[in-house]
């Protein structure tokens, strides 16, 4: 009669346990790396979402400013020119913010 102890020697079980522990450590490293990668992607998503929300708010404010222009044609023209000048002045900063986010993608 063959016992389980003879069919499965202790050294074979220890070798298998060592292999399993090595595989487990490797898997943990891969999962940790994958988690860090996902965290980095989430940070980029949040950064992009904030940039998009800021741009949307800027567009809505500009649209509202244009819609609220009143007065004579000359006054309206001056108001629109002022809005345009403001847009031109902040253009580079807005583009830089978007470019900074885009360069990380």
C-alpha cells in the first residue's frame, strides 16, 4: 500500500511551494505596476477634465459677454473689440494649459 507521504515527498512539496511563492511575488509586482499605471491615467483624466471644464466655462462667459453687448452700434463695436482684445491677451495661456495636458497623453 502506497501512502500519500510516499507519493508526495516533502522536498517536492517544498519546491512547488517555492515556485508558487515566486509566481505570487511576480504577480504582485505586475499588479502593483498596473495599479500605478491606472492611477497615472486617472490623474491625467482628472487634469484633462479640469482643463475642459475651465475652457467650457471660459467659452460660456465669452458667449454671455457677447450676448449682453448693448448700446449704439459704435458702443457695441467697442465692446466686441474689448472682448476680442481680452481673448487675444489670454489666448497663449489657454493654449499653454491645453498643450501641457496634451503633452502628457
